[in-house]
C-alpha cells in the first residue's frame, strides 16, 4: 500500500517533465531522501500510481475545481486532497470549518485549490 508521501511523489512524477522537476525537486517537496525516491521508483505499485496520475488526474481535478467553484463543500475538498495523498487529520478539521466561512474566505479557498491544480 502506498503512503501519502508515495502518492504525492507519484503525482509529481507523472507531471515531472511538464513542470520541469528534477528527482531532487520531487524528493524535497515530499520531504524524503533522494535515495528513498529512487527505491520507490522500482516498486510496481508506485509505477502503477504514476501511470494512473498520468492518465486521468487532469480531467478529474478539472471537474473537482469546477464543482468547488460552484459551491465549496467539505466532501469535494477532502476528495481533492485524498486523490493527491495529502489528506491529514489536521486537514479534515480545517476543511470542516469551511462551511462556516464568509464568502470572501470561500473565494480565497477556491483560489488556493485552483493554484494547487495548476502545480
């Protein structure tokens, strides 16, 4: 089973060339040693994860962003984070407060999600 760090690295590996990322850049973003990233690259499960992000991540993310622009909700935000292996307990607690935010605060969240999708 892939860890959250492995999922994040797989996502970055899938877009490595487009984003002009080196393996060291990816290791730094995921906060693992470069050798760890090289070890993961040999795993069939990790390779499969890279392929799955390459095949469909942009379409699904685009749909999520469009839906979040219409009406931000906890489920969609959690789904976005889960897809990218970034959902932690602290994130769940913060996401739960979104429904109590002002319109200006919700717009800031929407902008953040759009920026994350562009990465």
